[in-house]
C-alpha cells in the first residue's frame, strides 16, 4: 500500500490503542531444553506424547 494511502489516526486514538494493547498483553514464560532425537523418539514410543483429536493425521508410513 502506498504511503499516502495509509490510514492516519489521531493522538487520542493512538493512546486508546496502546492502552488496549497493554491490557491484553500476557507474560509468556518458557523454558529452553535440548533433547536428542533418540530421547524424543523414545518418549513417543513410551506414549508420552499427546496428539489431540483435532491434530491432522500422520501421513508418513513406518518406512519413512
């Protein structure tokens, strides 16, 4: 979109938008871990992965 066609907002609208963003923000906590492929495969074989019903079906065969 060309710069001259961008929607311009006033200062009040900008402050309202920024306030709305702050009220809807959530803190995200995460933990980074390194797992070997062997470990992940073993966890899968042990049934420790949950694949929800809405997840798409597996498409790879055992040979893959």
